[in-house]
C-alpha cells in the first residue's frame, strides 16, 4: 500500500483521474448529453465537483494520519483541482449566465444570499491557490501558512450553505455534503484535543 | 459572351428558407458555442436527430386562436427536461423513471361543490369536447421557459359537465400518488399527493387548458399523462400533472409548494417579472434552446386575456 502512494506514477494517475469529470462534460457536450438547458447543467456539474474536491482535499489529513503519511503528496494537487473546478463553475456563471455583465454580477452578489456565500467560498480559495507552492510556504513560514490555509474549512462550509440555499426542496444532497464536512472538521477538533495514544504516535513516528 | 445563358439552377439549389432566415443566429450561436466548448461547454446546436415519438396520434385536432406563432421547442426538449418530483428531482429523471406509471385504466374524480359529482374515464375525457391544439408559452418558476403545442380543451367544458354550485369558489387539482409506482418520490422533500388550485374564475378562463396531449399525440408520462392542467399565465408548478381528483370547493385549497414555502411560492403564482422569487430574479428567463436570456412578460404574455381577473389586487402581496 505504502509503495503505491510513494510511486512516481501515483500523482500522474490521480491527476488524470481528477480531469475525468471535465472530460465527461466534454463528452456530454459532443453527444447531446447536456440536457435541454446546457448552461444550467454545466453550472451544476462544475459546482458539484468543486464541493467534492474540497471534501476529498479535507479527507487527506485524517487519512494520512490514520493510514499513510505519504498521502500528503496528493493534497496540494487535490486542493488545486477544487480551485480549478471552482474557477470553471464561476466562469460558467459570469460568462455563460451573466455574459460578463459585472454590474449584474455585483447586484446578484449583494441581493442573493446563496450567491453571496458562494462567491465567498470561491474567493477564499484564491489566496490558497496562489500560496500553494513550496516557495510561499517558506516565505510565510510554516505556522502562518498553515493558519492561512485553514480558510479551506470556511470555504467548504460556505460551499455547502451555498448549495443548501439553492435547492427548492431536495435538501438531502446538500445535507449529505454538510454531514461529511461536519465529520471531517469534528475529526480535526478531536485530533487536537484528544491526541491518539502514545503507542500510535510512536508507531507513526517510527515510520520512514 | 460574358453571361452564361443557362446556369442550370434548379429549385434544389435554393437555400432553404429556414437556413437563410436564421443564418445570423446560426453564426452567432455556433460561434458562442465554440467558445463555450473551451470551458467544457456544449455544442448543443449540433443536436442529435429528434427521437421518434412514442405516443398515440390524436385525430381531428383543431387549431386555436390562442396559439402563439413563436418557435416551438423540440419534442426532445419537452420530454427530457421535466419537473415531476414524484419521479426524481433532476430534470432528466422523469424521462427515465416515469415509465412505471400505469395510465390505463384511468379515471378522474370530479367532486365537491357540484350538482353532478362523478368519475370520468380518460376515454370519456377525450370525447367530451373537440380537441384543440394550443401552442402556449410555458414559464417555470426556475426562470426557464418553453413553447409547447399542447392538446386539449378549455377546462370550462369539464366544469359545465358537473355544474358547480354557487358555493364553489375554488378548484383543487390532485395528482396521482402511488409510492409503489414512484419509488423516487420519497427523496423529493415535498409532500404528496401533489395538490394545486385555482380560483373558480381563473379555472373558467378559456385559456385554462384541460390537457390530454402534445405534439399531435397523447401525453408522455413525464409530461403528466394521461391528463393534466395547463395554465399558461402562471408558473409551471400551478399546472398539476396526471390528475386523479378535481374538487370544487368553498375554501382556497392548501397547495403543495405554497405549504412547503409560502414566502417563495404564492397561491396565485402569476408570471410576473417585477416580483422576484426571494432567492432569484424573475425579470428574465432562458428559453430552452436559446443562448441569451430573454425578458419575462407580465402574465407570460397573456395579460390581454387574464389581467382583468386581478384588477384591484396588489400583485406584490398576492404573488
């Protein structure tokens, strides 16, 4: 298992896998699969994948502590993919829905709470994407960098609320995302206040 | 000679009218669509050939002066982009899931404040009055719209059959609900059976259509087979599908979406570009198949026929 995570191919494979949702959209586009309302379909699909990638990014930390520290190698890439799909989602909205009418966009952001909070979730990801390089970690210092990057918690919660405020009645989907975010954040709290047993810590430390 | 006398052009060389009339739109749409592809968007202009209709042809259908001359949406659009929550909340789910609905035999119970309550079978419904094709604009509360050639007759013809008493002030429409035929319904987050309603004078307006078909055929399941309401000046959710009960009554019926969220879905739900849904604007709509949004019309463009029903009413209050 460890070997798989360490292999130089893992990153490449995960990278390609992360592009599959986009590929699937492209396939749908060429095969009349975008429904009768393509703009809505693209908006919803890219939005869904933004949230999913946020959750996948957030699941890395618990998994690497429980399962394999090597998983950390994938975290930045997954986070950047969350940002990538977030950009597509935002671009669909501002381009295909609003046709770059910035006045309309600001009115939306001001007037419609689900847009306000969605915009917040997206903009919070921008500094995180910019400062995701090793150079920036050095520049900011590990501790400050870490504090900055906790903004992903707010972004994920805001993303779930954005979804919840959008649906007409089928709240089960946004609530599912919400429950997962809740578990992932609670795990972090628990991890902080009730550190794992000494044996486990030692076991973790003894690993290469 | 410079001019060739006989260029041998035949009728077949003439550019078909629909192509030259729409050439600018075609260039614009394909240009934009090409750009959209860059972000994974769609070449939806290159639509696949229309699928064969599955329904039974309805004969002797008359034209109606209420029909719009606007371009109709394709049968494919109207049958693969539906809100029918009993069969799933995604637009594409009803087309996949609604085949489980048994529409034969079918009858509708006509009851309440009427002199002659009765059951009416779908065969009797089809013969009660001459069928008309009504090409109506249909505007969803979610800010998309379609143009559909419905088939049916004015609801008033059905009302005359049962003779509402003077006590009847409202009409409640109830859709079929059978969890066995509708396993997706439990995830919908709304209560079933689906109930909608109209004031009696709204129901008796000639535009209010008791609808049994579309595109020359009987209704497909996902569009509300075998019989539904179509109220073109109101948001789509007012037009209940797959009717099993129609009740004339004194009190305003408690309608499904209104009970779910009264601040978002009023009893009247008239299409009104000046009254926003609390979470989104109603000023514009996306006509399916079009790239740009278009302005939404007051009463969905049917103000001449229906505005008088609401004289003196504050439509911001009675949304």
